[in-house]
C-alpha cells in the first residue's frame, strides 16, 4: 500500500474514532455556541455538571444551556415532582425525556435535578441517616541531646440525619521525654443532639477517661441542655449550648480532694467549610454550682486540608485543657499543638 493510501486510511480511522466518541457521549450546548462532549454527572442547584476527557469536570449554568442530548438514560426529577429515567434530547424549550413507557416533553429550566439512572434521589438521600467515620494519627519524635516520642490517635463515628446527630469519639495521647512521661491521657465520649423546633435542639452528652500526668485516675462529665443554631447553612454552622452537668474527678494523691459536683454546661461548636479546606472550633466549659471558680474548660481548633485522596486529610491545630482547681503540684493549663493525619470514610 502506498504512503498516501496509508495516510488516507489513518485519517479515516481517526475520523471514525472521533465520530464514535461523539456518538457515545452526552452533549450539552450553550447559548454562546459552546458544545461540551462528555458524561452528564448531575443537574443540581441550577447547574449542569459534565465530566469530560479533555477538561475534567465542567460546570455549566443551567439557564445558559440551549440543548441537551444523552446517549443513555439518566434519572430526572422535574420541578413538578415527576421523577423518571430516560434518554434526554432536544432544545432548552423543547426537551424530550423518552423511555419504554413513552415520552415526556418539558424544558431545561423545569429540570430540578438529575443523577445516574437507577440511583437514589439525592433529595431522599439527604433525609436519610448515614454513618461517617474518621481515624486520626500523629507521631513525632527526636533523638540526640534529648529524646522524645509523642503519639496520639483517635476515632470518631457519626450517625447524622436531617434532624438529629449521634457522635461516638475516643482519643489517646502519650508522650515520653528523656524516659519520663509528659502525657498519658485517654478519653471516650458520646454526644446526641435532636433538632426539635426551628433552630433549637436538645442534647445529652457524656465523656469519661483518665489523665495520669494530672494525677486523675478517672473523670466523667455528664450533661444535658438546649442548643441554638446561630448560623446553619451549607458552608457554616455555629451552635451555642447551655444546660446542666455533673462532674466527677478522682485523684490518686490523697492531698487532692475529689470532685463530685453538679453544675452548668456551656459549649460552642463551629464549622466553616471553604472550597478546599475547613475550619473546626469546639469549646466546652463546666463550672460547679458550689463554686463557679471551680471549672473545667476543653478547647480544640484545627484547619483541615485534603491530600491527594478526598478521604485523606491533614489537620493543623491546637487543643487546650484547663482545670481551675488542679491536683497538688499540677499546672492548670495544658496546650497541645498538633499536625494530624485523618482518614475519613462512610
């Protein structure tokens, strides 16, 4: 075969492959004349999301779409509430959704949402409870003039629904400096909140553990009260809490009086989520009725950034543990600075 015949055959093959790719792809056309080939991932919140081989994920404002054609059925929910699976084709004002049962004529503007055919409506999924899990670990050390090894690990399991949240958590911190323990602390807790009216919720929580460096053999804080959502939207939540508590602390040193006191419970939970990061702040204060100057304060703040996988994240933060009436020879405040690796999954 001559050279020019080989070139023609090659060009014909390229054209055929290109045509086949176009025929097997979804097509979204815009009012500006753009033509996007790929796979429609979803229609949500006034935007059409298309996965392409050449430009990654492309998001198109739904109002700017002039035509849609899909090569396979997709699931569609219309503004009227009608839900069906079918192939979509046509212009913005004359769209058809066809399946074995017939054809529905509608408009692009009337599509409230779409997702993969056979999948569950995201609106229904949002109303379901679902579990989320995380495991954290950080290890740091040094050798030479001084030796030091610090380890911290923790876990968190969250069952969240539209109106209530149940959280189980645990953490253990241990640090040895020049063969002397400088941290040896364990805690485990449970927290449940239920949104009963608008921005108001009720909550119960309990946390227990030990802190051998602070001479605490065992401690437990149980509390219940009312929460109020000052801010609650897709990107940010800010909740204030107030209620009653009972605090128990048992010390090894007989010179330190144990604590068994009813009191108040105050808390602040704040989360802000940016495009590729999130900021978390948690604060709780538990003062005793018998002496409001006798209180325990726990605080944690961290910035979370994703790694290569969305499941893996790194956290930079600090935690404070303040006891206004500590054991004999123990300082009131402990502050921990950490860089922590977190794995989140469902």
